[in-house]
C-alpha cells in the first residue's frame, strides 16, 4: 500500500534504516519500462515493472509498485498473502489473520499497516504441542537482486512466546542466514531491515519462527518491502559521464571497478576495464597488505557463534567467502598497512573498501595517511573515521589521496565489547603506484602503535592514572556514566563539552558523529564551502553532503550517550531545508534501541535559516540524539539541509525554572510544567486547533491531544506529567477540561505520585460525547508537609477509533465541590459514612467478598468498584439506618437531575431513602431495594439556590446476608426523564453505551451537529430540528470481524403485557450495496428477542418508528447497530426515544416530513410502465430457471409475532434466534 507522502518521512525515522530513494536520473534502484513487456519467464518477479500495469510483478511476495521512482515493492497483506506460502510440516503454521478475529491471546491487538484491529497480517498461532516445531513462511521465486537491495519488514513477538526467529535467503545450493534472534523482544511491532546483497539468478526468502516446549510461539509479520532491488534497465544512450555496460545499462562513473555488479552482467568489473586496479578480496590471502596482530582472515561458515559476527562476506555474498576481522582486545587497535606508494602527483590514488561495524557502539575503524621519506618522522594523518553501530551490512567507502611524498595507507580497527570490525574488498586504483622493492624509506616506529585522531578531543586525553574509559580533568577521573550527564564534574566543565551543544566552530563538533551508510552524509562545512541557502550562515555548520556509501540514502548523525535528563530539557537549533518534493529533516531520540520522532521540519525553509526548539523532557536513562536528513542533491534549486547552533538547555535533572511551578495552564503559550512521558511510543502532543480537533479555551487555540489512531503510535498508554510540586495548602482542588470521543476511545485517568506511591484520583472510560467536559479532583496533603508530589494524566486505549484531549488545567487552594459524576473506580468521591463507617467501597475481584453484587455497574466486571452496606442483623439491626453523605455540590444554575444505580440482595435488603440536605435534610425518594441480579436506576430532581448535599440512608429489614449497593452517580442539567425515555439533550439519560468485548468493544456515541466531528453524523437533531440539538449515534464504518455490533441498552424495565416504544432514527449510507442495520432487541433472563429492524440505503432524514413490546419478565430494550454489507462511512442515529409503559402503540398521523413529494403524471406513467416491463422480464427469467431446476427451492414462510420469549435457543456462547423470531419490516 503506498504511504501518504506526509507520513513517509516520519514512519521511516522511527523505524530504523531508511529505504527511501529520491528521484534521481542516476538512481539504478528502480526502473519502469513502459514500452514493452517481456515474456513472463524472463520478466516475472525481478523487481522491475516491465509491463505498464506492473502485472509481471504480481504475487511475487509483494505487490507491483507504482511507476514513481523511490516506491518500494511491498506487501501489507490487506488484500491477500502476495504469494507468500506456508511450508510448515506441523500444526505450528502461518496463516493470514487480523486482530479483530481474535479478541484475546498473546498475538498483536492491531496490525502495523493501519494500526487498527481491522488490518491484516501473517501470523502463526500458539501451538500447544510438547515438541519443538518450526513454522516457515516462504516467498515465491524471486530473480536478480541488485547490490543495493534491502528487505524491510515488521514483526511482533512478545518476549517468551517464541524460542527463535530467523530470516534466510536461498539461492543456488546455499541457504544464507540474513538475520537470527533468540530475543528478548520488546512488546509491540518491531522493525527488521536487512540487506540481501547482489544475488544472481533465482532466490527465495524464508521467515521462520521456532518454538519449544516452554514457548507458546505467537508471532506476526506485516509490511514487507523490497527497496532498491531492481537492476537498471537497458537504455539507448547514457547521461554524460556515465558508463554504458555491455547489456546497454547505464551506471555512474564511481560504480566502475568498485567490487559490485552494478550492470547486472559484471561488465563494469571486467578485466578490460579494471585490469590495472589492485583488488584484494581475502579469498586466498592478504594480497599486498600487511597486518599486525589483531586482524584475522576468516569466513562466516564455522565462525564464532556471536550475534555480531558477519553472516556473509561482501565479495561472494556467501557464508563461504572470506573477509578480514579484528580480533584485538577492546581498546587495542589492529593495524592493516598497505604497500609503500610513490607520491601521487597530479592524479589521486583512490582506495575503495567495504567495512562492517556491528554489535558495539564503541567499535571504531580509522584510516590514516602515513607519509614517508622525510627527515623527521611524521605523525599519521586521519583521513576517515567510522564509529559506532552501522548494522549488519557491508558499507562502501572511498578515500582519494594526493601526497607530495611517498606514503602508506593504514587501517586501524578497534572493537568494542561484543562488537566486530570487519574489512573486505580493498580496491586500489591504477594511480596507486608501489615504490620499487629496494627502498630507503623510513619504516614505521617499532612496537605497539595506536593511531589516534588529530587533534585529540578532550574526552580522549586520559591520564595514565585513570582507568580505561574514564575521563581525566585535573585530579579527577570521571567514570563513563558521568560523562554528558548534564552535571559538571570538572571545574571547567570539560566532561560536558562534547555532549551535543555546539556551534560547530571547533573540530570536536559537540561530539556529533556521522553514522550514514548511503550516498549522503553529515559533514562539518564552512560557509565559504557551501552554496545556496547555507551561505547565509557565518562560520561552520553541519551540512548534508555527498558520500560514497551504496545503501540507504538518508544521512544520520548522532551524539554520544546523554543524560539522564530533567523535565525542562529543551534542544534549541537553527536549521535550513531546501528540498522538493520528498526531502525532510528530523530529530530522533534513540533510547536503548527504540526510536522516537521528537521533531521534524514542517516544510522547506526557502527563506533561509530558521530557529526552533524541541522539548525533550525527563528521561530516566541515557539516550542519544540523532539528526536524520534526506535531500536530492541532483534536484533543482540547489537542494540541501543544514543544522547549526545546537544548544541543550535546562537538561540537568536538578535544574528548576519558573515554568516548573505552572500547573495551571491553558496551553496557549506552551505546556507550562506539563511534559509527555517516554515509557512508550504513544505521546500526548501540544497541538493547535484544526478541523474537528479544537481547544476549549477559545475554540481556535492550543491544547494537548492523544490520538490513538496516530500511525506512529502503537503503545497501549501515554503519560502527561507535571513537574514535581510543593503543596501550597493542605487541600488543593485541581480542575480541568477533558475530551473523550470515539467508539473505541479507552480510558483517561488522573493520579498523584508522592514518595514512590501512586494514588488514583479520577478516571473516565468510554466515549463521553463530542464536546468538552469539566472535571475536578481534590489533592489532599499532610498538614505542614513539604513533600513534593507529581500529577499524572494517563491515556489508556482500548481500541483505535477516537481521540482524547486536555485543556485549561487549574489548581486552587481548598477542597473541590462534589463531582458531577462518580463511579467509585478511583476513590469514594468524598462520601462519608458517619462514625460507624458501615458503608464501604469495594470490588468483588477475588470472588470471595462476604456481601455485595458480583459485578459493579460502571464496568460490569468483578474488578469494578461500588459502595455497599451490610444490612444483615448482626451488622445493622432491623429498623436502624446507615447513612452515606456526599460532599457539597455547587448550586445548579438550572433544574438538574441526579441519577444513581442501586443494587439489593436477593433476600429483602430493606429500604433505600434519598435525602437532599440544603441547610436541613428532607427526604425526596424512598425505594424498596427489592433483590435481583440487575442494577436499577434511581433519579431525583434537584433545585437549589445554595450548596447542597445528597444523603443515602439504608434502612435494614432484619434479613440475614442482605446488602444495599450504590454506583455511578451522575448530575445532569434538565429534569429527570421517564424510565426508558430520553431526548439526548443533556446526555444518554439512563441508556448505557458500555462496550461489550464479545461484540468487538465498540460504543454508541453522543453529540450534535454544531460541533465538528471526525465521524459522519446528522446535521440536525430531531428534538429541536437545529444544529444546537443532540442525539445518540454510531458510525458503522468502524465495524469489522472484531466489531460485529454496538449496543445501546435501557435501564431494566418492569414486565409488561403491552407497552409502546417510540423513537426517531436517522440512517445515511452512500450506495445501495452498503447496508447498515438498526435493530430493537428485548433482553431478559429468558433470553434475547429481536422485535424490530431496518436496514439498507435510507434517505438522509429523521424517520419515526414505534414498536409494541411485551415481556413476562423484567427486561431491557437494546438498540443494536450493525452491518449487513460492506463497511462504509455511514451513521445510525437515534433521538426522542419514548417508552410508554402500559400503552399500546397508535398508528401515527403522517407528519410533514413524511409527505410524499408531488410527481407529474407523465413521470408517474413512465415509471409504472418501466416497472411493469421489469416485472415481466423477472417473471420470465424466474420461470425458465425453475423449469431448469425441476423444483422450487423456496417455500413460503409466515412470521408469527412472538408474545414472549418462546423459541429461544441457548448455547454455551449465548443466545441464538431462529429466523422466524426476527422481523425486518
């Protein structure tokens, strides 16, 4: 699936080695030949679209790419398996799957392509056998991979679920391991990027997962992409300076005699062209090179069992091929020296070499020029240095040497712990002329020799008294973990000098080290050397320049390990970016192998240099910063990118600023003291109002947003934290505005951290409608305590549809008013139960609670909380009361309704009385808390001109094992509606939209036409007929195999012989073959009955329906929204639901909205004739078909209206209805 252009840079940055090739005339990685289509045997699966529609590349393990340059051959498994085939020999095998089909289990809960539970991937399920098994997934036969070919894929393997993962390529008689891992693996989707090297002829790729008796083996695979794998296609003529191969392919001049088959027929490496070059491939020895102790000639087959060891050489791309590898001890360089060469004169002596650095950030390869023959020994001059982790590929580099004196080339390899430094294919040009064998040149100094770069950076000037790796300043030896930790240990701050902050005027460059492996690199450049936009900068800066690498095109430059950092840590920079159409410049934070996009230049800075800042925030462990850039230097308008004046500010964990005390924040200027956590790749983002995402303060300002559909975010949760605060008063009130909207939005939670403990203060789950809501929570501190506390908003996602946001946070001294909504999930909401404390907050998670409902009402699970009182005689004698009193409520601005849910034991629990206390207490409601399995809804109207409280009193009936429970108090504007009725102007009334996991976990929503929404919805409601009105709605386009339906359920209603349910509904779908369905179900202890339904394409208007319902048991009315056809964006909405208990339905008079539009007589006659002709044709066709069949396959079915719940079929999974029970008028 082609990626949107605005997502491609960000996706690549997060995921590792980039595989983007910008359009370039000389790029051989992708070719499209529109003029002809070769025979299938020659053209199929060779990464070249020989046919206009790329049909020759279909089902090749990928889908044919578009004719745009830089487009990969990729498979996202959304349509099919792209030709990948399971070749497993046991029950442990691969299949195409998606998360929505399996609601539970160790596999992924979303695919990688879409980030939703509707996306597809290849998966191997858990295998419960007791013997080791391997599941293997093999590609179709592929042909002719170019030297630059890369395979990038995403895999999901929770640690402990699988014993080994392996990626192999088979060509000829050899099977080559490209990648192998035994874990541990991080949770979520992980990227794997490997290079295949040049493969001639046919080959196949295999991805396998192995389990043993202790591993369940759940693995998934998604988004495979082959980048730059196609060989160049023949051309009639080549651009100026290019080489025309024997097969008419054009290659760049620097690709000649470089040890790689760039033409595809080896004609760029043939002896006629390269005969005067001196190439050493180490297959038979060292050639003219001399090695010191530390270099060893080796090969992959039979080599050490080390994860970092090369799997193949470069020359032959085989495990049998030889290469040179450093086996020196870490910190001790191994030296490889060239022959002695004559002075180069006017022509450069060029060395092409392939190097391998993998397994350690401390590995280093340096290339020095040692001049000879002068009277005094000369120090070697550093020409090239590569350091750190470059991946598992052989990387090309080239050095051009011009020397007025005889010279030698020295290659010094220094390994780090667990790392490998390798060399292969050293190619000297014909201008590297060895000196005669009899020479009087001065030899190298004897003894161990460790070349070091000149001048030495401060971090390398170590005194003999300090241990290796420690930094010496004065009398101090600073250990490595204290270098670049934003805390100065040295008097002059030398230990923090090469730590990212720099103006690039010194050679040290702030410790930034280029780690590019492609055709671009980051290089320190002066303004005089640059052209175009960069010339505006004085002095030196970091610039994107050409490089000799043959792999990924993007350029990367990294700092040393930094931190840990404090919450105020910011990076300030100046930058320019001139690139069209797909170049980019970004900052990535690398933390223990994970990559987080921290900043990206939004657009090309055609006007020159710009300045910006990036909040890095608190990070608990050391990290690296990395600039990633990609431009087309061959494109128009002098394209380029640069970075200058990089400054890290306030990064010490101990530093404090004025912002640190600003908990109150409207987010218009910045995020005040709030900053995002970094424990997952999902983050709260400071954004500006745009489209349906708008702030609360002004509707056009800024706020913080968490979007679970963000394609870069796969984490389950995201944290927004305040900086540590000192209490201003023993009691404080935190108020804020929140937004929770969408059918699968999840949970927003507020907690307080203090002295290592975390206290939950508030939470809200599920969609709360398309509008901002105010909430508050009381912060209680020990009187006189100065112990700091930290506030934490946590967003937990249950799915991938919806958004959550925060705005206008404020803290004031003193307690808060009683909350308008209380679910008891996080606290008792300030309720007090008097001196005896008979009411208590509890859950029934253990299943062994002495009394109380088995589940709460909020979550309908045993983990949910509620308030309960034991009314048994030994706890509360008959006739005595137990009171539960709220905090003070704010005086309502208009009449309001207080609703609550109550539950009584099966045996008579007594009476529940409700009092409103406004100066004095007066009873407003008395309920006989008759027992049953269901929670019931109670409500009282509230009118008060002063602060007031609500008091619940349980009056005991003297029955053993009895109780009364309360849950989900809600105060809403407007009078209380009748049971089962709602106009949805203030909310959903007593209707529950709790998502049911068995139906896919989707919820009905609530909103109105006046507020912009991400989801289609009616423009006006039915109650008011304007945009200001509200309704309940559900967007059916989110449904799939894992989301079969969404339910909107009434409160429990008493048994009735006949009652009328009247409502208005709205359905809108774009085409007739899309079929959303709305059904009315009755649910009771007897089962489930469908009593009404409608579906199909409907006019975009409100329609009235009425259903007569009857039940001999207490029941619930359920509105079910589901799909009967293909998913499509189309809302189903409800308004003005009215339940008329004990009244039969009356046929309504036609309303003005239902009046048919007048039709002209000619139109009516023509329509009738057309309909008659259609019926005749259908009749003739049907008769002929029946004659062919010889019998009638259908029989008449008469539907009887069921008065109760007969004919209900029960099974282990639920209730199944026979067809005769369901009516669909």
